[in-house]
C-alpha cells in the first residue's frame, strides 16, 4: 500500500458496471516528507468515505464487489504517521 | 487506475482467443497538467466504447470474459477531473 | 499491455513444469517512436507464434495452462499501430 | 519480494474490514548497500511480528485472511543477507 | 519475467508458513549487456535449484504451494540468451 493524499476526484458517467456507485478519488503519492509527488497520481475507488486533502492508504489491486474484478482502492484514512528512519 | 488519453489504436489479427472481438486502444498516461507523458504508453482493451482523444480511466489487470484472464483495460470515460492539491 | 519488439529468445532446460513446452521470447518495450527502449527487456511466454523482430503485445500476468500460474506472455502480433496524439 | 527496513508505523482507525486488527508498518526499500532508498516507502500489513528498524521481506500482493483481498505484507524478518555480486 | 543473476541469499527464521522450507535467493535484474543493474535487487523463492551466479528467469507473482499465496519466484535457470535487436 502507498501513502497518498486525496487531491481531487473524477466524474465519469460511462463506466464499467463494476465501478457503478463508486466514488473515484484522485490521489497523489506522498514522498518521505509527506508531500505529494509530481506526476505520481492515480484514481482510486473509495472504500472508506475519504474526503479532499485526507491522507489515505491506497492498495493497487483490491477486490471490488465481485472477486473477479480488482481496482486501485482507498482502504484506510490515516490519522498519524510515525517515522523514525 | 491511471488517467490516460486515447492516442491511437492497434491492429492485430493474430491474437489470443481471449482478445478476439476486443478493440485495442493505445493510451498515454497523463501528467499532473493533463498532458500525455512521453514513453508512457500502453495498449488496453476497451470496455466502454472510448474513442480517439478521450480521457479515460485504465486499470492494469482487469478481468476479461473469463476470470482466468486479465488484461489492461479502459474501464471509464472521464468527463471531468477536479484537482485541488 | 505493452507494445514490444521480439529481440531474441532464451534457452532454459531447467524450468518449472508450468513453463515446459513454452517458447521464451526476449522482448524490448517500444518508446513512442516505436524504438526498443534501453534496459527495458523482459522474457515472455509465446502464445501466438511470434518470431524475431515481430512487434507484439505483451501482458504481464497472463494465465498459463492452469489458472494458478501466471507469467508474462506475448498475446498478439501487431500489424499496425495508428498513433495520433 | 523486496528487502526493506521498518521505518515507522501508521495509525488508521477508519479502514476496510479486511485490515482490522492488522499492524500497518511503514517500510523503506533497501539499496544494494542495505540503506533505505529515498521516497521508496510503502505501508505493509505485518504477518510476522516485525518491529522498528528490523530488516524484513515484503511481498506486494499477499493474501489477507480471505483469498479475495490482497495487500502489501511483511512476510519475514531477515537475520542475514549474503551478497556476492 | 525478468532476466536476473543470483547474487546472494537471505536467512530468515521468522517467516510466514507459506515460505517455510523455501530457499530465498537474492537476485539482481540484468541490463541489455547482461550486467546486474544497480539497486534493482529482489528476493525470490527458488523453484528450480538455482545457485549463486546463475542467470535465471524470475516471475513476480508466482503461486506458492497454495493458490492463495503468490511470491516472486525463480522459475528457470537460463543456459543461453540469444539477442539480436
């Protein structure tokens, strides 16, 4: 999983059935100083009710409703990161 | 999923049975300014009727007809991207 | 899937049962000018009878005979690429 | 699997059911000199009781309790690395 | 699959059940001149009895004993690479 920040969202009316009803969040991967990295953005299905500017955990291939389909997903909202290299 | 632009298509008559009848789109990943990135192109199976120059969402390992087979797929056509870093 | 060129092959007699009888092609990913990229080579199982110098589509985790095993695979021979950024 | 060092942990109370009860470790990939690489950090589910500063093996898509869900996971604590290029 | 050279091994007594009894090889990806690339090392489960300095094929998510678990694996020992760009 990567640490990321929610930086926006995506509107898409024509989409696969498996994505219907999903919120599609735009997320940017964080560097070691917790800043969004340039050109490291993805779109992820929200599983936890995340909002704009939240720090989240995103997993690349998480199961959607059916086991057959996997998509990048926001799987947790992060409250605190403890880092001690 | 990545944000990408449809930049072309691929013609291939000799292909795996699982790809028969699929449209194979050439897509280029977008940077944070919504511009196609150099040498970041993939070929994806179209699941949503996307056309040239459309902005789309692409997922790397999406199930094809059978659960056994997965391939990069265009899973949504994007109408709008809201971005607020 | 990536666009790649078949640049060689690999001989391996000691291999997993799942790879027996497979042709192992050396492929190099193509850049936006259809040229092989430096140090972007993989070995892929041939599913379509591709030959040296063919332009092909390769998928990273394609099912082998059994659903359990997946390996990078050449899944189509490309005749034409239409590109219009 | 990658060699990584545990450099911290993540606190997240709102998370997917599949992650409940899991320790979420912050790990940094090691370079060839066994030093953490800059901006190459991930968050992984601990399966082996790893602690801060441990050298570990991490696998990107390891099954969680249910087969349906996979997440980056710490799967071993490393005692020794023998390297002879 | 990638071409890699076995450059060492890893000792880990605390590990997931799925890795018990496995040899954990340290491998370095090869560049187009068959030389190990800097900081491109992984740890892979040996499925073919590979030894130090062998050139091997490694697949990132290969099934372990159970279908549920996948890990990077050495799946073949390479005798010869024919390359003709």
